[in-house]
C-alpha cells in the first residue's frame, strides 16, 4: 500500500515558490495572493503576527507559520536588529478544492523545535536561503515542500478529538481504508470491503469512521471521487473518460453524483473553472 500522504499528494500535489529570504524590520503587510497559501520560517528575532481576527501572536523563538488558504496578515518587527525569515508561497493543486486546504486550520504556528526530526532539513533550508548559490530558488522550493510534509506529519500526530481527514489519516486502522480509496477510487468499494481493509468489523468501522472523519465512508468516497473528476475536467479530460477512473456505472450516473456534490452539472462547473 502507498504511504498515506504519498497517495494524497500524488493526486493533489503542492508546489512551493520562494517569496522572501533574508532580514526584515518594521511593518510588513502580507495581503492574500490569489489562491496561494504561505509558509513562513522565522530563523531569528521577535516577530509579532497580526491577523484580521484574533489576538496578535508574538514569536520569540525560531518558529513556523503555515497558511493553507489565502489570509491577510501583518508582521511587526520592532527589534532594530530585525528578524531573519524564509518565506514561500504554496500552490495547492485545485486551490480551495485541495483536500488538505479543507482539512487544515486557518493557520498553524509551531516552534521549530516541535519538528525535531526535521532539524537537518531546516538547517539546510536556512543555509540555502541566506546564501546566494546557483539554483537557489529551485532548491528552496523543494525544501519548503519537504518542510510542509513534516508539518503535515506533526498535524496528524496531534489530531486527538478533532474530526476530519487529518484525524482519519492518523488513525492506525482507518488510514488503511482511506489510503486505499485514494489509491484505487475506481473499485466497487462497499462498507464491507472497506471495513475488511481496515481490519475492523462493519459496524465498528462505520461508527469509528463517522466519529473520526466526520462523514460516512460512502460520503467520503463520493467526495474523493468528485474531487478527482474536477481535477480531470480542469486538465481538459472529457467526462466520459473519467467514468471508469472513479468507479461510476455510466456518464449519467457520474453527472448526477457530481451535481449532488457540487450543486451544478459537470458542464456548468467546467465552464466556470476553465476559461
């Protein structure tokens, strides 16, 4: 079986591009940038982070800020020596429809020490960020993508009591069924076969899935399939070629499921999504 994050990111990748690397001082406004998220790494200095809602956050130690969705925020750095930051834009394939965009909170704030196993990766990222080396931008982009995976691992480990995809991927049994759905969406999955994949009884699987993920297995499978259809339509595939890929009996059956999920027909949705 494919790794649980690999199966997800294989269908819906995330691409980073360098936004800033170096010292900052004073006030810096960061307005939303289209559909992009952002990832900020504070290497040194005190940074006060303001959001449109909620109290400001004061970072006094090396820290990480992840915004999976566009979010206006402001950095205030009063220290005359400034602060050192490395920042990247994050392009989530499918934007708001990306499963992780929906699953993650508005922002994640972590001391870098919480990503203990990522220390060599962070050291390499900062070394690249603050040196002018050949290919620096491309190297930093890939390193930021690796840091994001470390953050996702951390988020999965801390999901106790929070229903959603990340909790499902953290569950030692449910993640088997979820990853299998991600890998093979075209199969004729039933509650019984998914429960067997998870190594659970039918009733226990159904109850645990709903309380952990926040939907029934059938609802989750349909949502995943429709996300893949949207991705296919964005890339220019005709609907009839997507029918078998996502496990529907006919084009009309897929169209009905699509409209039930998205509220518009595939033709109407593609007209809005693809200029």
